[in-house]
C-alpha cells in the first residue's frame, strides 16, 4: 500500500478526538455518558489512542500458533480411560489431562499405545505420592521444549483453599511436596477456583501470584536445601468479559515474569485455560456453547498454551460422548476453520487491550504487595481474609445478576418458561452443603444462576 496516501491526512490527537466527541454529545457529560466502571475498578473509555502510552509496548513472547486442544479424563477405570484417550486423540485432541483420584493406577496401562512424542500429558493428582511421581517422571519427554511433555499438577495450597484441609497435615504435605518438586522441577497453581467462586480479575491475578509466591518462598527457605529453577503451570478459568479476559492472561504472564526474576527462576509460565462455570446455566443450556466459544477465543488471543473446553451440559450431565465431542469440535473449528492458530501474538498493539493489561497488572501487583505485607497468602487464608474478599466480590456480582444488570440470556433475560429440566438432572448442579470439620473456611465455587434455577425447578 502506498504510504504517501496516509501522509495526506493530518494526525489526530487524543485530545482532538475527545473534543469532537464532546461536541457531538450536545451538552451531555462525557464521563457520565461514555465511561463505565467495571468491578475491577477500571474505567472503560469510549476510545483508546497512542497518546495513552508514554512508550511503545513490548512485543509479547506468546506462541498462539502453538496452542493445544486438550481433553480432560477422570480415571475411574484405567482400561476405559486409555481407550477414551486414544479415541479423542483420533478425533482431534492434542493433549490429555488425566485426573487421578488414587495412586493405585497402572501408568503403563493408562498410556498404552498413546504417542508420547506428539501428545502433551497433564496429570492432576488428587493425592501425594513421591513413588507415583517417580513413575510419571520416567515417562519419555522432550526436555528441550517444556510444554510438549509431561505436566505433573500438584497443588497442596490449592487443595487447602478448596477443601479447607490439607491432604494429610501441613508438615507431611510440604515434606511430600518438596520431594515431588525436587524430582519434577514443576510448580502448579490452580487459579480457576478463585474465578469460579466470584473473585474479580484483579483478585484472581493477585491470588495467583501470592499463591505461587508461597511455593517460591518455601523453595528459597533454609529448610529447602536444593537450589533449582522451576517450570510453573497455571490452571485458569476464563469468563465472558471478552477483552478483559484476553488482558487477564497477558497480565498473568507479565506478573509471573516480574516475580520469577526476583527468585532467579524460569520467567516463562505455562497456562492451561478452561471456561468458567460461574456463568453457566441449567435452563436454555445451549447458550452455554456460545459462552464457552467466546471464552475459548479469549484464552487463545490471550496466549493460553493449552485449552480444555467445558461441555455445554457439564453442570447437570455426567461425562458423555456427545457433550465432549461438541466441546472438542468448538476448538477444532476455532483452530482449523477460523484461523485462530495463524498469528503468535494477535492482541499485541491493540491500544484497548494493552491498556487493560497494564491496568490489571498494576492493580494486581498492588494487591499482591498488600497480601505479602500482611503475612502472605497462607496466613490470610487461615485468617479468612481471602475468603471474605472473594465473598464480597461474589455478592456484588450476584446482586448485579439478580437486578438484571448482569445478564445471562435465557436465564434472567428472555427465559423460555416452557423449558423443563427436572428430569434431565444426572448431577446435582448446585452447591452441596455437607457438614464436616475443616481447618479453614473453604472457598466455595458457585454459579450465578443457582438460586433462580432452584426456584424454577420447584414449580415445574
């Protein structure tokens, strides 16, 4: 294109644009009319301009051309899980996340006939066992490219936050955790809990950083003799606030880079993204497919390495071939028909997204510093501060949903009154209240539509 064409036009400053907008508003207040506030405390402007930035933004090092389609498999039966993994790989899955409830599982049988050179594997362990991790560590992998091999997800603090208890006790958990990370050089932080419980994006980012910092503090303490660099894996949930979610993932990378530099560890992080459960609905459930599609798009554009989609019926149906196939096909369409794997850093240079990224990162860093100044993440978990802050954010969001300000189409806006779901429930889709003794108050995941759906079920 002839650059001389553009030289015929004068540059327009941000100030000139604003003056033109104010003239067109015919006396209406610019701030009240066109700027809206988010729950993150970020004002969203009607336009963004190069004048908003003092310096040119750095080019990110994300590799959006390399994102992987993942299938999650809960391993109740080893043989069936192996056959399912082989089947979904044939149908387009490029990585598998095995959720392992017990160490009484044969790794050899689970991975039988799976091409380990082309399939990245995640093992989410719901137990602590150095002997079992030793078996996993022996699986052949390409050490030159972390992300194409084996990810062992062991998150004892995440388990404490979710259940209210250690797997065994604090000392035993950290002793086994130490043995595991010395062998794997991998850290894993599950951030999805905070999003699904109603935390704001700033809270999610700050808690992710503070959560990871607890592990880094431990590995740099006198009790941890070996000095080593770690690869870190963040499991994160993505919501429907499209551009903000793109910025959230970008901000997470920037924040981790800053923290990792302080500890002289690997500044790159690996992000496994999955759609949030918080906005999913029981009624008019097909809209869940629309939600998960845009959420997966945000994850890709934000630079997630691997994406594990959520089936549209996951909240009320047991795992089933149809729901999982649709979820996988959504990702296949994005990759193979929508060209979401053609550009490495597609969101770079967008003034809006760059601005959101900077603001989210700055606010999250301030909150992280506040957490550390008040004793750290574990201390605030034990005191209930983290739980209280998330509850406050969740309550505000719930009020916005109940008043109709926050809209879920088909649920609190344009509901189908003839829609019946009572006979479709294979799973209990609401928060379960089982009384038990816990060391701390657990962080509870809850969907926005639960109370409304329970009322509708009663009158069917």
